[in-house]
C-alpha cells in the first residue's frame, strides 16, 4: 500500500471529503504510475479519482466499530515519533 494513503476510518473528528479525495488521488497515482496524467489521459484519471472517492465515502459511511474513535492529533504524534525513531541519523 502507498505510504501516503492514511487510514481514514474511526477518527474524531470524522474524515472530510477533501481527505478522501486526497487518498483517492494518491491511490490512482500509485496504480496508474502517473503523478500527473497527460492531456490524453486527464479525463480518465479524473474519473477514476472521483469514482474511488465516491466508493470510499460509501465504504466509510457503512463501516461500524465498537472501538472508540481515535484522536487525530494523538495518532499524528505517534506516527511522527515512530518516523523519527526509524530515520535517526
């Protein structure tokens, strides 16, 4: 999985459409191999991003859990600490 795609389920505050779109864009970039598509592929690329974003929002809306929602700031701090430990010079 692409490291730039973050988990979006079960957070407080809930995920925003912009976050889902950003993850969808990263996914399409990864599987297509294009960071920015050519003019010929722009329409297909945009359609894929929009389709994946729509399906992702539907998925997130339908998921259920008994776990308490995670705090975004706490999770970000954990990831930063893990990254700092991993990339110590």
